[in-house]
C-alpha cells in the first residue's frame, strides 16, 4: 500500500503543472475513481482540510490521504511522492532556465501552458460543485464566499474558518 501511495502521488506530482489547485482533478481521479481510497464526499472534506491548514494544498492532501490509508509511513511516502518530482524538476530548470528564458520557444511554451492550467483549475471546481452545493444554505455560502473573494481583500483562510463556523450553526 505505501509503495502504491508513493508511486501514485509521485506521478501526480510529475505530471501536473500549475500548482496545487491544478493537481486537484488528478488527485481526485487517482484517489476517488481509480484507487477508491476515498469517496467523493471524503475527498471534498480533504480538500477543505488541506485548504485551511498551512502549506500547499497538494502536499496537505497527500499527507492526509497517506495517513488515512497507511498511517505515518503512508503519510510520509505520499508526501515525499508528491514533492519529489517538483524538487527534481526545479533543480534541473533552475540550472538552465536563466540561459533560455528569452528563447522564443520557451516563451511560447509557457504561453500555451497558462490557459491549460486555468482549465485544470476550472475542471476541479466543476467536479467539486455538485457534491458541495447541495441545498439553499450551501448555495448561499458559496455565493457570498465567491463575492467576498472576488470583490474584497478578505483572507481566504478567514473566509474558510468563518464558513466552517457558519456550517456549525446552520447544519
């Protein structure tokens, strides 16, 4: 099990560009659909927990899922798996990027990746919405949270904590 956790999260870390939010659809596919380690509801809860705890969402998710599946060893290996590809890649990129950053092909590649990253993030939102907004109170929380994030400088962490407190009161 711990080897499977490591390889699964290593591949997630290796093949996902754009940061933690862009990893959510791939984590969901591997954890919920392919390996059946979590239900969709449990996965959404993990994403929520990973969002309110310090650190990157993908690392926090890997740590939590690894712990749930195989205890401390699973947690450590899932976390190492998701981090290791980025570490290797950034060391390689850092050693050559300054030499090629003005190359038109490099600039063009980054221009092509940006919209794909946005699509990955949008896909994660679309996948999570049906299981998160299930009634009028959850829809109201989502709309208010979106408006606050979009039009104010409210901290996402404070917003999540306030939404959790509201959930305790309402539900």
